[in-house]
C-alpha cells in the first residue's frame, strides 16, 4: 500500500490510497459494516449506487460472532460477505472500553464479558493482531485505550502511555506474522492524548517516527466540545507526515467531515448515516430533514431533488414519511441508502474542489445549507 498525494488546497488534501483490493480516492467516507454488513444495505447498492470504495468491519463483534474460525474457513471477511473492494477493521478497543461495567483493564490487556452470552474473554495486543489477521482487512488498527474526552490529564497521560506500550506489542506481533489470504495487510497506529495538546504532540511525534503505512486519530468525538476536537486535529496533523494517509476515527456529521478535510484528514467513518436514517433523519444539500415530521405528509416532492442516489428520485417525501410511520422496513432502508450516498457525494465534491484549488471557499459556501434544519 502507498499513498499518492495529488493536490492540496491549503491544508485539505486529495490523494489515492493504493491497496491490493483497489484504489481509494481521498478524502473518503467509509460506511460502517459492524458485523459483516452495512446495516440494511445490500452489497449491490453499496457498489453501484452509494459508490463505496472501502467499508469497515468491527473486530470485537466479528470475533464474538461468527468467530474467526468461520471467517478463516470462508477465506477471510472479503469472501465471507462477498466484498471485493478494500476493508478496514478497527481493533475493538472502543467497544471493549465502552463496556465499563463488565471489563477489567490491566497491563496485559482487557478482560471483558461477552454482551451475547456473558463468557469471560481477554483481548491483548497480540490476540487482537491475530484476530485482525484472520478477519483479513486490508487496513487494521492497533489495539489502544480510548480515553474519555473528559478525562483529567493524569489519567490521559497514563492511558496514552499504555496505548504506546500496547502499540509496541502490536507491531512486534503484526510484523512477525504473515498475511494469510494472499494479499497485503497494513497496520495503522492510533494517536491518543485526549484533549491535551502536549500529549497529542508527544503521541503524534512518537508514531510518526515509527514510519507505518498510515495513521489514525482516535479518542475524539467522545464527549469533548467540537472546537476542542478541531484543535486536536490541527495539533496532530501539524506533526503527522504528509506522505501517509490520516484517518479520523468515528467522526461524524457532514460539517465535522468538511472541517476535518479542511485540516488535512483523508479518511472518515461513522455510524451516523445509517443510524440516523433508521430513526427517520436524513442529510441533504439543503439541510437536515426529520422525515417523521407532519410537514412532509402531503409533500410529493422527490426525497432530495439534488441527490445522487436512485432513492432520491424514486420516492416522494410523503411516501417515505408514510413508510416510517407505518414501521415498514423499506423506509429505513431508503433513508440509510440516501444518507450514505449523500456522505459519499459530499467527500467526492470536496475532492473535486481540492483538485480545483478552491476547497475553503466552497466549504464556506455550502456549510450553512447542509447545517440548516429543514
């Protein structure tokens, strides 16, 4: 894998990530396929309408079900779910650390109870690398501790140091084990440090010196104010190498993504497009729409006249509102597809304007509209 930087517009970057499963044009949004599926969306829609270039899998959930033995027998996650383009897996760290009441953190790793059947399990840096090898994603994340955004500096420093010790173990294990399925996998370290600029700087410098294939920025959008998140992105991206891709984990709204791109981020993921879609909310170029509202009851306009997805022009707002209130699954699917298509269109337009050299002006022009509550 290597990253090819094509153009910049101030700090915003347009590039290409080359992988054995295909190229990824950046900036890019990655739909989240937690348990081997992007919830409620068929593979053909991901490929042909949403134009997803890469999707995510979740190490924690895939380890619990169906399990690595099944995935290995299938030939890896690509073959198991029939996806031929790149896949990224997180390390499961965020899921484990969100299980505050049923996990125990030690230097060895994290002991936790399965949310499915209660059995006791242990994630270590070594075991997570083995799991991600068997899942077979093109890009895998190091095992880290996701520090709460409200943590005090003493805890944040301790957490970051533990993440770095675990990272050393992750690298040793990953680099000493082979690719299983005949294509190359790539390990991204994760920059932590909570909301403290000096800790973020320390982490970014340490990880930069490791010279890995790419870098993730973790521990943001976890309770800290949005402006603080933006400040931390600036701090980190001032240090991370310009020759490698940068991945902001778990972020976020369309306007968060545009602000992240303006600060030099290349890759994004978030469950918001599908989760909000399943709750009746869609993002459009005209603003955010709650399709449960009565105002759409007799609005026979296309769902989003300026949208790029086939669902935007195939269904009216009144019809989709009817489906949502009737609790028909089709309504949730339509809104999920729409939101993912919008997110992919958003980063595609951002890329175009980076290539044209006018990204900042374009972002300022579209930001009020997409943030508007219809």
